[in-house]
């Protein structure tokens, strides 16, 4: 992806996570499905996971810790991520 596309992709991930109001977060597969509707039909689950981990290092998203089935990773947006989106609106 080009720089502008990558930025839009990351913002799309934040928007998808922001739209999910549950405390349980979303997995990479679910995020990928929602990103299809935002114009990213060819991204893989690994692409999504890599960018979510990047956003996690920037404290814009956080992994939801699971007691059972930790292999089914899920994330949710942080307050910093919401503030970032709000500043862009």
C-alpha cells in the first residue's frame, strides 16, 4: 500500500473498532470484513493484524485480554484512539 492508502487503512481500522460498542472487542477477521465496506476488499487477516499491532504500539487500540480462548485475539479502541478520530472529524 502507498503511504496515503496505509493511513486510510489504519483510520478505517480505528473507525471499525470505534463503531463496536461492546467491551469484548473485535477480532482481525471481523475487522477485515467491515473494512471491505470501506473500500479495502483485498486485505488479508494478517494485514489487519499487523496494522492493529502497529496501532496498539501507538496506544490507539488495546488488546482485550481473554480468560478463555486467548488464541482468538480481539481489540478495542482506546480513549486516545477516539480522541484521534474526533480531532479528524
